[in-house]
């Protein structure tokens, strides 16, 4: 990996992925991410959104192109919380520290701090089975934040939640971002969620996926629930939806 330009946390230049089966998951894709920027990534199912996120995280190697980074510490939040059922909340959150052999006391202190940030300080000694779906996802976010990331990657983390919990976690995630100013790439199928959260929305084509639109979101932060009823917000969501529909139609021809 090479060093990216100043103020750019991440730059992709024609990054592509073809799996060993011959499936072309990702066509040459290029975009950049600035420090403290929040970007949402939307596109049809199977277009390579998750593959792209895993390439950025270093979990999957690209087969072409260049990924330039600027000293990132990466946190990853998966679609499923993937918590250890036999461990308490605080033990689950401390896991990244244990994997790096950090001192036990330091790990516990950091875990308590991030649990306070996500509103779960009172549930430190609970087990995952005792938590709601939204609370389990908060634990997953806390576990990703304990390493103090400069880049947080989120792969449809709220997809399985009901509308109320999803909206609440959207606002809580933005509060954390505004406090800590890490950069974020948030994968979602929900255009309304993508627009509510992000500075920019990247739209991907059907597989093999590539970026077909890079859309600036004009709404100021902090963003509150009232934004969801704003006509300009609804119009932007409709425009992105139309772009997605057009790309899928063209792909089917």
C-alpha cells in the first residue's frame, strides 16, 4: 500500500475483484475519502458493496488496482453483531484489546468508556442473550470503537432492526461521529438512511459493481428526526432511487 495525499484518508484507484470461481464481483472502482468524512454506499444486492468494504479493511485482497491509505486504524461493524454468547458485554467489547495483548486494566477502562458512549454502561455485566437486537448492535459498535479507529467501516449494521430502533441508532451513530470525528463508510440498502447519515452518497451499479454517482448531501449537522420529513431530503432520496432504478434497467438490457 502507498501513502495517500494529505487530508485524504483513503484513495482507491481502479480497484477490482474477481473471485477464483471466475465471478467478477467488482469492476474497476475509484473514489477517495477525506479525514472525518462520512460516506454512505448504496447499490443493488450482490453489486459488491460488502466486497469493497472487505478489501478496504484488508480482509479480502483486490485483484487489480491500488488502495492508498494514510495511517488508518480500522474498526469494522458487521451486519450481525457476532458477539460471544458465553461472554459478558464488557468482555465482548474488550476482545480487540485482548487480541493485541493490551494490559487487562487498560482494556477494562477503555471498555467502560465506550460502553458509556453507546449508552450501555448499566449493562456491562449482562450477556448477549439478555439484550435486544438494538442493544447487541450497540455492543458491536462499542467493540469497533475501543481501538480508537480513524476509519469505521459498517456493513449494513442496522438492517435487521425495526424502524424505530434503526432511526434511533442512526442519530446515536451521528452523535458519536460528531464527537470523535473518525471517517466512516456505511453500507446500506436504505437510501433514506444513506442520505440521513452521510456527507456523500456513493451509488454502485449492478454486478460487477462500480461507482456510478458521487452525490454531495447538502444538509447541515447535527441532523435530527425532523429532517426525514423535509421536502429537499425526500427529493434527494427520490433522485438517488431513480439513478439506481435506471442502472438496474440498463444492466438488464
